[in-house]
C-alpha cells in the first residue's frame, strides 16, 4: 500500500485522539473570563456609528428617537459585541485550549434581544463556554465550540444574549 499524504496522516491521527479534551469538557458551563461591567457612553456609540457608517437616526438623533417607542436613542444591535467588552480575551482563551485541531475559524454569531440598551446604561457581561461538539467535514473532523455572552442591564434584566461559534479544524 502507498504512503498516506500529510493531510490524510493528520486526519488519521486526529481520528484516533479525543477531539473534545478533558480541558474543554471541564470548561463547559463555566465562565471563560471575569464578568465585566461598563457604562455605555454616547461618545462610544457615536464612534461606533461613524466607524460602521450606519446612519440610522435611532442611534444618534435625540429628537427623532424621542418620538419612537424607545423614548431616547439606543445602541446599534452589534455595538456590545464589537466595542464594549473583551472579544480579544475570549479569542485568546479559545485559541489556547488544549485540542488536537489547531486551526481556527469563525462559525457564526446569533443574537437574541430582550431589552434595548441606551447610552447611560450600566451593562454587565458574562461569557460561558456553553457547548462543544464534533462534526465530520469534507476534510476531516471539525470541533465546534460555542460561547454564550449574556449582557445584563443595571436593573438586572437580560438585555442581549449572544452566541458565538468557533470552529477548530
């Protein structure tokens, strides 16, 4: 029989190993980083809106926003993810997990919105490794890791729940 290609050798060696390691199993349901609290400032929102080119008046125009059901400006839907908290710290933590599959790619983000977030709100975020599972891909095994970030306002109400999936291959 012929020798295996490098790709086949990697797939064969990964198939023999446990893809979901003890470290990953032990982290499921646990915080990935310390909870973080941040007061949402108008300037932060303004910079985010300028950077994204989003001209929706609900984010910046107080007169317009007062006439809406919100009664004041609110933050754009993805604001919390990209400006307010620790995405680099979470990404670093996921990259350092002990797993045989070393390459990483984004697998998608889902959001659930429960309460609007407004400038002046104090928001606390927690990030939990909520799930890990393996699927077979065209090129071999894929490890899916899901992190759930929950954003709670100063009243203790869940405002946003975000689920980020990272794929290791």
